């Protein structure tokens, strides 16, 4: 069984047993999480496509860990004004293992 879910403004293709990294989700390590915004469900025999979401479909997972990604460095610059600012950003990500579709 294959599903496409939407979380954090992005779409992910998942199957049972997959581990995905999504933007930060609330919850402690080891707790369950439910994704109710399912766009697609299917296998070799049957396909269901939502408009935009499937009614009654959900994907369940378990939070493995929450961590930060590597630092992304950015610059702000304005020509002829002597303005330069260097900044960094580390996005918080949650790793989720899919347990049930």
C-alpha cells in the first residue's frame, strides 16, 4: 500500500515501515502522530485519488526523534549603502516512522 500525504506544506510518498523527515511536529519521542491530509492511496489493484483530500483516510506514524538540520548561511546586501548582514538558520525536523495506512 502506498500513500501520498501532506504535512508542513510539502507532500511525501510513504509506505508502511518508511522513515521520513518532516518539519517539526508537536509531541514527545515515541508518541503517535496521525496525518489526516491524504492525497492518494493505492496499490497494484486499486487507486483512490482525493479532490484534494480523501475522506476518512489517515496515515499513522510514530515519532522517532526531533533534531536540527545543518546550518544554512545567508546574506543580505544593499548596493552603495555599506549594508551587509550575514545570518544562519537551522531548521528543526522530526523523523517519523510510518506504522499504518
